[in-house]
C-alpha cells in the first residue's frame, strides 16, 4: 500500500517580523472538470480525512433510506459544538425513531457531558435512523462489518473515485476510511450538488457551530460547501468552479485557514477568513502567512 509521504512548508508563523515556526502539509486544487490545477506536497498518498468524510457518510445514509429534513441532514453531517440547537436536534431525531440517548455509541465528552454532547452525535443518530429504516441491528451499527458501514464504505469509494486504502477507528468510534487528498477533493466536487451539500450550505451553523471555520467560510463564499476534519484536514467545493482538499501534517487547525484562502484564490475565489493571531503580552504581534 502506498503511504502518505508528508508535505512541504505551507504556512509560516511570523512573530514581530521574524518567522519562528512552519507548518508542513499537502494541498490539491481541482478544476470544475476534475483536473488538477495546482498541488503541493503529496496529494495522492492516502490519509484519514477524519470528519471531512462526513458528507460522504451522510450520502451513504440517504442512499440507504435515511429520510430527514434539510436542517436535520446538516446535523447528520455535522461536527457540532453541542449548542442547544444541536442537542435538541439530536434528541428530536432519536425520539422520531423510538430511540434514546442511551442508543448512541459515540463516547461521552466527560463525566458531566454524555455521548449526545460529542461532536459526532448527529452522525451517529443518522446511522441509527438508517438502521431502523432497514431493520438492521442497532447495538453494533458502528462495527466495520455492519451492513450500514459496508454500504457507507462503498459510497465513499464511489464519491472519491478510488479504493479505500485502509479503514480505522475514528475518534467517535465509527469507521474512518483512508484515501488521497485528490480523492477527497474529487468527492467534494462530485457531491457539490447533492442534497447533503445543499443542506450543509443552507445550515452551516447546524453542521458546525456558531463562529466555527466551516460556517464562516460558507457564509463568506456563496455556493461553497466545505467540511473540516481533525488533524488538519479541510475540503471544499463550489459547483461549476472547482474543489480544494488540504492536510496539515502536524494536525494544527490554525494553519488550515491560510492554506484554504490561498488555494481558493487559484479558483478565482476570494475568501476573507479571520486568522489565528500570534500574541505577545495578549496583543497581536504577528500572523500566519501562506507560503503556497
């Protein structure tokens, strides 16, 4: 199996006019036709896209009988902030299928916050509802061998137009599939007009949270749909324009914004995103600068 070979310097951290740190990673930009317009690092080695897989997982659920409102579909694809709108949405969806929070198999956040507060509880709820719709077992819905996960895996491969290189256990306990950044960008481009993408665009805060990067980017760029993932992954697409997928090797979220903004410029898209400030005595003294 080919392995991800690691990236190149993509972001410099500047303090008081002096570059003190660098973030390495990989990025790929696709045209509306799916051709590679630009890339850096290793865009073909497999990575775990983590939660950037969620739109594809949600599409797999829809294909297998999940029927929910547009707003709730955004929640199924979410990495949410456990705001009231997210928790109320999960509880309502569970109740609609005769389920309760005890049926969720994602882990608790801590002793005071149960599985429903976990950022993937919307996805797990969608998985449970899909199992109920098909008469599948619900106690092991997260197992890679479960019929639901097998069908979701097939959907991911179709979206990415490549075979999954490995299957691991995501932070929430559900399977996570490994494939390339090019496959991730291809999947976003191919699904940019799917009802799941429409739901994410319509309810970006439901899919992420108030003030979160995903919501800010979608509010800034009309028509764009995107989904971030843990360990420095982010993907986005605009129908008829193109797609972007990136991976920051050290997993630092702060480096994703500058790279995404730079990559979108190569598609003729201007996005104004707030960047993580470099502080000195509590005041900004530097910034993060894209090198690509």
